[in-house]
């Protein structure tokens, strides 16, 4: 019993039938899943003396790129590939010697040294039949790969869309990431979407935070650009050591916010979906109190003051002192 372990696994390379090229039957030789030619096969089909193709190759070898124009194949890999009458190839023809296999590109380069009329016919036939076998197989493989990639892309887009929706719900306090534990891929994509929310200070344009951002922007535009001022709400600012505005804060009742959002609708055509103080309060609690992710740039405290049953909420918005609207923030309060 032979217990010696195999030390070499040959690359699949074997003939697949024959193809008639201008009156000569050539074996279809495949190596690394592509048709290849030996020098002897090339001499045979071009009706040249034995050794012609090999000699021309040696004379121009520095112009050929190994593993692209030709393969230098060890005996162990080619010994069962071609019949001995077709195996002649540089370097050497004896048993145990390697052999040169020309690829389609290598053949096209080497055949330039054959300038007779037959060379043109043979070249056309080889390109259109012998080497076309690889092209058809490659095209089919690429088509299958593209189809699979497209299906994966559609699946990925659908999953990404669902992750964004899950992130929106979690951001607004409806569920947690742990709820997605049974679907780890979706959970990971949702976590990434939540991180994106943290980086983006403007939340959905149909949400309360977006409208609060617009109110602060409008207030700063009023201070430094003489734009119309939002009504009802009294804003105050905090400055840094360079006397630049860093924070805008205000107290407001829910009915005050509704009035200010109505103003945004008139001034900037931003629809106000909040019709009652109860709807406004529910949205604030959901976004600021129940959310598992802090709202970027905002601090919120509910019911910091109550007067005759009216509850006032505190809002603080961090401001970029280098933004366009605050570049000229040297105006006194």
C-alpha cells in the first residue's frame, strides 16, 4: 500500500474533440479553461516545416508575456494532454520536458511572422472557430455572473431600504436594535443607518426636528440678514470666548410651536402636519424622550415651567460658529 502523500495536483488540461482548420484536424486543447496551441500544431495547420513556429518564438521571446501570451507547462501537467505527434514545443521534445502553450493572444502575435496567403486564411479560421470556443464560454460565464450580481444588488438595495426604515423607527423611539437580533445582517445595516442619522443634523423633512432646525435658521437669518423673524418664540443665544454664537435656546409651549410651524408653512412652504398641542407633545416626547439615539445638536427638557396649566418646554440647539448665517455674528444681543 502506497502511503506517500501526493505533492502535486495537476491543473486540468485536456483535449476536447477536434476542429478542422483549412483541411487539418486539430485537437481542441484546453489549459486553464482556454484553448491553446503547441508550436507543432501551429506548424501543421500553417503547413510550415517542423520547428518554424518554435524558432520564430525564440527569436521574439522578449516580446511575449508569460501567463498571458503563453504558458510554460511542466511535463506533469501536459503529459496526458496532447499526443506525442502534437507535443513538440520549445524547450525540447523529450519526455519530462516542459512545453509551451500559446494562448489566443500569443498566437495572434506569433502569426505575424507568417506572411503567406495561407497564413491569412488559417488565422481567420483559428480566430473564428478554435479560439472562439473560449470566448463563447467566457461570455456565458460573464452573463451568469452579471445576472447573479444584479440579483444580489436588488436584494441589497431592498435590505438597505428596510434598514433605513428600521433606523427611522428606532430613532423616533419605536423599537430597538435588539428587536432585530434574529436578522443579524439587517441588524448590522440598521446600526449603520443609525450612525448616519447621528452624523446628519437634519432629520426627516416630515419630522418635528427638521422644523425646529428651520426655526433656528430663520432666527439667525433675521439677526444677521434682516430676514423675517419667527413669531411668538423668544430666542436667546450663548457665545464662545471669541464672541461667536455657539448655542441658540428658547422656551416654548406646544401651541407656540404650532404657530411658528404655521409661519414656516407660509414663509417657506414647509407643510405643518401638527394641528393640536396634543399631537405636537406626542411628537416631541417620541423624538426627544423615547428615542434610543440622541438627536444630533439638540438638547430638550419637557415641562420646565408651567403657568396656569400651560407647560413650557426648553430647547437648546448647537450652532456652527463658522456657518454662513453666523459669520457676521458680532451684533450685540
